[in-house]
C-alpha cells in the first residue's frame, strides 16, 4: 500500500450550531479518481475545501504529503494542487486564453512550454474555439469549462473539482470525467464532487458517500452504489441495474 | 454567431504614444492661461532658468509666471492625475468591482478628513509634512474600514460597496464639516481648498513632496500587476493559483491610500479620475494590469493637465475649481456606467 498523498484524520467542522463534518477519516492515493457524492448539505464542498487548504478543520488534521495544509506556503501549495471551485465569475473582461494562462502563474515562466500547456488545456475541455472570447460573455457551461482548463493548466499532482459537471451538457459531462480519469491514470490524485451517481459509477475508481457530515459508504462503485445504501442516504427509492454497455452499476430512481 | 473576440493592441506602443501626447499637453499648458505666452517665450524662460539663454531676453513677470506658477502646476497636476487613476485601478482590482473610485467609495473623503484634522488641530502649523501624512492615514483608515465592511464575496457586490462607501464618505464629510465649524478664519481659507479641489496653489515644494511618494506608489503598484490579475478570479481562486491574498490586500490598501493621500493633500478632492480613466484604458488595452496600470497613470495625468488648463482658460481671469470641473465631467459618466451595468450582467 503506497502512502496517501492527501489525508484527513478525524476532521470536524462546526458552522454555528451545525456539525458540517464529524470525525471524517479519509486517505487519498495518487493514480485514483475519487468521487465525493451525497445529498445536499452532506458536507461535500466543505470536505473539498479542507482538502484544498481553503479552510481549516475545527478538530483533526488535514495533510498533504504528511504536512498540515495550513503550514504550506500558498505558492508551493499551488504547485501541488489545483482547484476548480463552483464560482466561475471573473471580475474583468479577460479573454478565455488569458484566464487559462493564469493557471501557469505558480510555475516559473517558460514562455514556449507554457503556451503549449495552455493550448493543450484549451483543447482538452473544448474551449479552444472560444480562446479569444471575453469570459464575461460566456454561458455558464463555457465559463465552467474555462475554469477547468485553468486548473488543468496548473499541472499539479492533486486535482480537486467541485461539481465540475453542474452546468454542462451531456457530452461535456462525459468528456470532463474522461479527462479526469485519464489524469488519474497518469498518476494524479483526482477528487471530484458529483451529484450524478451514474457519472460517478462510470468513471470513478472509488466513491466516498457522505451523509450528515460522516462517511456513509466508501469503496468501488459496485460496493457503494447499492439499493440499500442509496435508499437510506438519499431517502429516495432506487433500483440498481447493470449498465447495458459499460459494465458498471446504473442507478435509476423509482416511485415508492 | 458573432462572438466577442478580444483584441489587444501593443501596450508599449500605446504607452509611448500617450506619453508623447502628455508631454505635448504639459508643454502647451505652460503658455496657456489668463496670460497667454507664445511658445518662444516659454522656451526662452525655461532656457534662461538653466542659463542657456540671456535672462534679459524675457520679462521678470513672464519668467515668474512660467517658472513659479505654470510649470509646478502642470507637474503637480500630472502627478495627482496619475496617482488618482492608478489608485482607482488598484481599488477596482481589490474590490473586484469596476465602480470603485477613491472619491466614490470614500477613500478621498477619509484622506481629506486626515488633512483637515491636521490643519485644524494644529499639527499643520507644527510641521507642513504632517498634512500629507495625516491624509495618508485618513485614506488608509477609510480603505480598511470599507474593505472590512464590503469585501468581495462577503458583502454582496456593487450595492454593498457603494452604500458602505457613501456612508463612510458622509461620515468623513460630516467630521470635516465639524472641524470647519470650529476652525479659525485663517484655517478656514485653506479648508475650502480641500473641499473644492484645486491646483492653483501648486508650488515647487509641493512637487518635491509628492514626487517621492508617487514614485514609491508607482513602483509598488507595478509590482502588484500580476496579483491584481489573479484577484480578478475571486479571492479563493486567486489563492488556488498561489496568491497570498491577505498580504496582497494589505499592500493594495496601503499603496492606494498612499497615492490618494498624496493627491488629496496637495490638490484636494478631485473625484472621478480614478473611475473614468481605468475604464477608458481597459477599453483600450484590456484588463491586464501590466499595461492597465501605467497607461491609466499617463491618461490620468493627461486628463488633469488638460482639465486644469481648461479651468483657467474658460473664464479668465477667474478660475473654475478643478474639483467642480472633474465632478461635472465624471458624474454623467458614472451614471452611464451604473445604468449600463444594470442592463447587462451585474
């Protein structure tokens, strides 16, 4: 067993009187695509914020390479992990390419290589045709893909994506997760917050299901996505059948 | 579908071009005013000062007008305009809001309060350099307060920023009013100057006092160009790409207050320069701060030099206060911006 890249040990987060996370233990490995799923308010985004070093836990420890995230200098942290947050707004009229290029800022400048990485990132998320557009004129999905391209351009061992598919059409949802899986196959540690259980089922190596600030289930898609677990955690009856072509579980909502 | 393709002109070329225009405007302003002087006389006066021409070739009066009044006035105007415009760029980047302006969000009023307090409470008489220092402290205090109350992502957007700015501006103005009320006759005279905004009393010692402050502010803000670009993504995202946001915020507050403080201490409150200029320049070169900052500085200088020359030429021999002039110019522009912004995306 290799040592975990990112690790949470007994982390709890309190917001006012609400316990957002309660004693979560989680070890994330390189070369793995982990999907964080769970109902609204389960603590997924808070967990991702802890992993990103945006917030500190009220109790417990969050570490990257064994060192507390809070102790990492911001610049060095940006060389280790890239984040796609849920908010894609840009305050001024930068072009798509200019925004993606900001992903290279943590690295020492290498003009030719940087330009290649930026073009590759634009192509990867299918915004190359929009490269010269003012980001403030983009649709929600285009803005989201621009943010993803920026995170990809950062080329970090850890990639954290908070609901990257929320505003995307079907084709771009699949495409985004295919990119994420390829990166994991290349040895990165990729964590994706998802609402669509079937996207998680099709692409994730591991699914961590959160429920009321605790890990309700953790394992392969086949282990986690069962009728009993989903029914209990989401309070919604489902059937789990076999995907006709992909050989993974397919979750279908049912009436009572 | 027509898409909004972004085109970026050559920043260095534009900078050279605009610097040339600025130089031309400054030279023209030397000969313009209630007393019109032909270019030859202006050149002769300048040459005589450096011992390159016979001092007898120009009258002592013309010599005095050019050397003691017009040249320091144009230089001070250029420094003040550049300071305000660049502080505007910095504040807009800090707040992530194109409507931030030192005059609108209350930073200028804070600086004015500092300066007025220094005069009325007697520190000004004790040491003249205490006035710009007090203006800086007032500006920095106001900026910090506004930032704490209306920081991006916490208070909701433009409305909060403007409302907090209005409240702080009004509070500072009320304090200035109170100080005016308790001021003596002679103090009152210098106070009116701050409320109106004017370059009429510009002197070489003013230029000498502002220049080092301006150079410090200029160099510091230019170093913050990339951090300002990063902040455009939002504070959390800026941190994700390696920006120490807390430190950057502190530096932006300090150096924009420094520039605004210097400008207000020597020219009073001249509003809207910090709003109008960054907007025009953004339309010209785009939002990248590497060129936006220096070009805004040059355009701000140009605007003030031209406006100040106009104030003393439109209705000679009396002068329209510069602050009035800039407000008359800036207010409709501000209104247009707000309405346009409301029509589109917030």
